[in-house]
């Protein structure tokens, strides 16, 4: 499993606040390629379909009640291609009640793009 496999959900869990946590795993190093970016976009779209088309709620009753977070877990900070995708993705998902976060393995806090404004 991983970002390259958009046909599967890597992990479903709950955040501390009770919201559904859908984790996608990128176990490869970022390579700056259009192909890797397309794979990530396909994975995000598959996760959204899983959550918003009702499958998440059917498989995990009550999971939609507190909201949804999509979490990209990766082995290194995102490259420029992925950094360019994160802000518009967050903006597009917010009206749907969906958060998008990135966590780099081994880091205690969520990744934040140093170029992204604090607001």
C-alpha cells in the first residue's frame, strides 16, 4: 500500500478530538515528478470518495460525526511539487469539513510549509 495504490485506504483511525483520521502513506522519497504528484492527487480523490460517498460511515459507524482529517504521512518533508499542492488542497477541502495535514515520520508535530502564512 501507499500513495501509488489509489485503490486502497492505508489506515483509518480516530483523532483525539473524535474526528475520523484517514492516513495515506508515502514510503518513497519525493522525486519532484509529475507522476508522483498525480499519484498523490489520485490517492486524495480516492480517500474523499471513500469518506464523502458514505463508505467510511458504513464501515465505521459514527465516524463522520466529528469531521474528517486526511493525513499524508511521509518519510521526508514534501518537495516543491507537493508543497505547491497543499495550500490549494486545504482551501478546497475546508468547505467540505475535511482537513488535510502532513506528518513527516519521526517529527513530533505536523509539518508546516515555512513559506505558508501563519494565518
